[in-house]
C-alpha cells in the first residue's frame, strides 16, 4: 500500500502552503522510489481535503444561520472525523470505510432513527407543529368580526415607540394605540380615503410598515373602552376591521377560554386543548405519546381480520414472486447459455427489455391491458371474454404475480446467466465422469453453486417485493375490496399499502404520520427477521 | 490517492443532503416565532408564491404589476399541484413555507387543523365574488383564501348527435339510444368508482353526503343513507344491469369514446375540453335521475396565505388588491379555462358559451365539503357504487354497509 505518509505535524494545518511540505517530504523520502508519486498524491489529497473542509465549513455556517444546530454539530463531527481519518496514519481501515459510513449515517441511520422517533409522537393532521404555533393559530382563527361593523380605511401611525392605527370613520379621523383606544383627532389631513397627516402621531410610510409586518398584524387597537366593541386590526395596512376574540389564552393556567360561553379548555398531555365535557379545539400540537401508536395499530378490532389476511398474502406474494421470477430467469439463462442456440446475444438483449422500462409505467400499462371490457387481453386475445382479471379476488392475485413475473424475470435472468458462466467447467466434467446424468448434475452441482452466488440477491429480492408498493398501487390499488371488512382494504393489499391506507397518507382519513411510522417499524422488524433467518440458511449452503 | 475522490463525493453528498433536510432535521427545536426573521433586514414586501404550471404565467403577470407599483419583489416557485398540499403542511411549521400558495378549497379543513393558513379579511371585496366561491373558503365563520376559479362538471353534449338538451336521465338515455351510437351516455367510473362524477345523480335522489348548515357549510353528520340513498343504490343497480353504466369505463376510455363521436353525452368538466377539439359542443345541466335537482360538487381554486408568514401585509395586499382584479382573474381564466370566481371577470368570460354553460350549472351546485371528515368518505363511497353497478354487491345491503363503515371510520378518527 503506497499510502501517503503524511507528517503528523501537518494534520493540524492542512491549509499550509503546499511548497513547504513538498520540500520537506521530498528530502525525507528521497530514498523511496515512489517519492515523486507520493508527493503529488499528498498535494492532491491536501487540495481535495481543503475543498471538503471548505464545503463542510460552508454547511456549518449555513446551518448556524438557520439555527439548525443538529445539522451543525453533525457536520462538525463528520468534518473532524474526516480530517482525522485522512491525515492520521492510524486509521487505515477507516480510510476505506468512512465514505460509505457517512452515506449510511445520512441516508439510512438518520432516516430509520427519525422514523422511529416519529413513531412515538402523534405527528399528523391536527398535530402538525409546536404548541406555540398551535396557540397562535387558534387565537388567529378565532377572531370574529364585530357584527355590523364597517371596514375602515386605515393608516399605520406611530406615537413615540408605540405603533398605532388611524382610521377614517365617516369624515372623522380616529387614532389610537394598543394602550389608548381610538379617539377623534382634529385637523388631520385626508385625501380621498387616505389619511396623510395625523397631529400627535407620525404617519408611517409603506416601507416602514413592511419593515415591521409582524408587529403591525399583531397590533390590536381597542375601538373604545368597552371590550364588546372589539379592537381594530389590519392585514394589508390599508383597511381596518373591528374584531373580538372568541378564544383567549391564559398563559399562567395554560388554558384557552371561550369568551362567548366561558368554556375552559385545558392543555392535555396528548397535545390538544380539551374542555371538561370532552370537546377539543381543532388545532393541536406534536407531543411524544410513547407506545400509543403501536397499541392503536393492534387494538382496532376493524383491522384484526384484514391484517391477518394481508400478512399472509404479503408473505405469499413476496415468496412466490421470488420463486417464479427466479425459476423463469434460471430456465431462460440455461437455455441461452447453451452454445447451440443461435443469436443468443439478440435474445438476451430482448429479454432484458421489461427490466429497462420503469416499473410503475409497466404496471399502469398492464392495468390497461387487463381491463375487463376494453383490455387487449380480454378484447383481442380472448375474443371479447369479460374476465375480471383485476376484479376477481383470486384472478387479481394471479394477475399481480403474473405482472411481477414479467417485470422481475429479466433481473433473475441476468444474475443466473452470470452465475452459470462462473461455474467452472471442470466440475461439470467431473460430474460427467462420475456417471451423473444431466438432471443429477443440475440438481447436485449446478443448483447448489448457483444458490451460493445468488442467495443473498434472492433475499434482497424478497425484501423488495415484501414492500413492493408501486406495483400494487399502480395495478390494483389493493382491490378488489374485502367484502366482509369495514375498512378500505382489499385482497391484493400488502402490508405497506395497508399502512398507506390506515395512516391516511392516501387521503382516506386524517393523516397520521405517527401511526404510519409505527406500522413501518413493525414491517421493518418482520422483513428484518425473515431476512436474518434466510441469510443463516444460505450460509449452510456454502458449507456444502 | 484514489480514495479521496469518493470521499469528496461523499462530503458533497452529505453536505447537500444535510442542507436539503435543514428543515426537518430538528423536530424538537422549540419554535421561536417572529424573533429570528424580523431581526433580518426586511426588504419591502418580498413575496414567495407557490404556483402550478398552468397558473404560473398568469400569477407572474399580476406580480409584475405589483412589483411596478410597490417596489416589492415576487418570486414564483413552480410546484406540482398534487404535492402542494402535503409540502405546505410540512414546510410552514419549519418557517420554510411560501408566503402564498395556490390551492383548492377542500384542503381547508386539513390546513386549518394544522394551523398553517391565516384567515383573510376580504371586507367589502367579498361581495364582488360569486357567493359559492367565498362560501367554499369559509371555515367556522372566517374566510381563509382568495378564490380565483370555480370548477364543476356538467353534461357535455355533442350537438351533431343530439340537438336538444335532455330534461331527465331517461330522456338522455333515450336520446342517446336514438342517436344510434355505441354508448347512450358516458359516465366515467372505473373499478373503484367515481363518486365525484356520480354525485349530481345521487343528489337528484335527495341524498347529499353530509348535512348542510344554514350558511352552506357542512356538519359532520352523514346524510347519504336513508330512503334517498337506497333509491339511488337501486337505480345504480338497474343502470348497471341495463349496461348504461359500466365500471370498465375509465376517464381515458370515456373521453376517447366521446371524442370519437361514440356518444352524444358525457358527464365531465372543463378539463376534458382540450380532447374534444373539432366537435360542436353545448353544456347543459346534468339531467336528474330522481325527482330532485341534480347538483354537482363545486370545487373552488384559490390562494392561501401562510399562517406563519412574516410578510402577511404584503401577501394580503398582493392578493386582495392585485389578484382580486378583473384583469388578473381573466388571465387565470385564459390559463386554466375555469370560470373566474370574481363576478365581473366571470361575466366577461361568459361571452364564451361553453364557459357560460359550466357557470350556469355551477350556480345550482353545492361546494364540495372541506371538513376533515370528508376524507373518510371517498374510499368507501366509490367502491360501493362500482360494486353495485357491476352487480357484485346487492344494492340495499351494500349501501347500508357502506354507510355503517363510513360512520365507523368517522367514529374511529
């Protein structure tokens, strides 16, 4: 290994002028025949690391500006790790692993971790943000215009440091601030419906208003001393309207009070405001709810029977998909591996075509081809037979497997071709000499060797098909529905499409990302367990 | 040295990824409203608006006027319309959302529950809009959006095949059969049903989906059961048996058949018209199958203001004073071919008989419910209708089970 022998002293100063290390290294490694290479390599490394560091520092600064401290510290840690690994002589193995590890952290571990975290919250419709946001939204949503009140042309004014409004009420200009209710002002200058000057106040120009939009929209100027008259607010700094608040937030008691009937809504641990008689306000916030989502997932009686059916079908679908595609792919691979077949290259190229078309497109095409009345299969091939390929429970399952076979066999064909060609010819010859027939050779020599090579890929294919959402969604959308279930699930739904429906991500119910994440983790565990067992089985094959 | 190259790629990837997920990587970080952004130098009303492809040019036109008159800037961000709803919900709480987004009125229940939209006071402007448009954007007494277009379905008639508008469903079927075409009338359905297209026929039996309050808003009480609903279910079964309705007819098949002159009638909306060039068309009210008027759903498209925008004043100013003009609404009409929501603009647009036809049907229509409960209805509704039409479900039992299942879903939510 001709790793650049970076002087340790330089680890802390990667941006040092390149001339100096070149000179020093040249002297030190003068006896080494690779000295010139190493030197150039080190300079290159230095340049690349400088680039990486510059990018990293940029990300750190950007994260700081956005107050995203999680990203900031993650990036700082990654940068330190990268610099240590690539300038230290001790971390040789890490030099190879680090890039992959960084990707793994960002794209896998973080995603899984975040999903796991969401699974323990009530994130979803109605619990979309923080409590602070929910309170603000509730207050804003529950302001009502005072009945029968007019719209007033309005100007934003300032008195000392206090913002205020001046409104044109008929011919009279009235002005006030949050503390001072509106009072008539004499000698104001009005042009048309625009107030130009208000004695005692400074009229703010548009730029000044836009510079403090949040303050202006939050400003409430009481109409009079009587709270019933409401207070003036504006949204566009041109028109003012009198409002009263239906809800008021009591910060000390952490309650919302309905001012019309005095109902008190208390903040609860599940992220809503609830009154004593059980009514809740429509905006809630995100909280950690512990294992509640997992309990919900398994306690709803409506899902009990469909879940068992869907679990069984998911496993059957994934397993059958792997078996059928592998057998067809293997068969074709063996046929086209025979040197007597002419034009093998052309056939092989043609066979890969289904693999080259995006899966969701093929699924859509097939759903058209399988249309009961107008589809090509029924209409042309079967002479107008109205066979419900996608509407009969068993035929729909068959269609799904059939389309998946069409989509999946080229992949298996490819890997089986590769594995077959890798089997040493002398093994087959030895089998022949030992008197084994064709089938015996295939059964005892070819297949075990093939399975050793393709076993992990078959397991990966199983895991993929276990979550093959695209195909199910594009071809049958899970249909036909279970006639005896009270939930929108069907005979071809697999676990992942069930999650999509149950958690409302498809729009059929209020979205519940917490529940969706919890169910995803359950699926993760199922797939993980099955894959682990399968891997253990394939390891036995290798011992043959 | 080779190993450094993948590493740079990794660092680049990691850097970009981390930047990209800057919004949601910190879920627990307490939100500090107003302090951060207002501390930055606030430029004069710089707005960010999410628009879809159809609407982009029209919004930019109004934005140019706004920019010229106020000195603010408007940045339009092109989004896929189907992504806007979820992205808006997710991004507003992070502070990364736009100031304004285009949207549909039936998102309203979800957006308010998530606290991501701000009410807009239209003031006296409200009376300048079609009543149904403002009603559709009203939730619990407050208006949440500036409407710009109204869309609904009607009966599209090929005048070469059927010279007169049918009065009832049976008339339409008879006229269609008399025309000697392949299909008497085309109603898209598909194996999972299409309750949106079927809705006017359902209301003609007096079975609306939810109870309606006096002010036009919906209460979360199912109304599609009862006698009217069952009569509708029986009718579906009869039409399915007669072959007039067929679950094999999807949107694509229906549109293609109508364009090929295979039927004098199709129930559909303005979005189909692009496929019907060269045909002489007329838009009629949807013929009632029951004894009550056939009322389709009205969808209203509009602009929402981000509930946590730091530019509320500029945003509302832009919407109320620059998008609620006849000029702007007509530009949006030219782009999307939906009748405008502003009455004056709609009057101008009605010089086109097709637009006038859809608008006339829309005047009798009802807004699509925007209450969150509506989401639980669709999934059961369409499949049951399709099942009854195809004969796999017995009409009365099937319809009653559907009502019970929807109620179950509402209770569980």
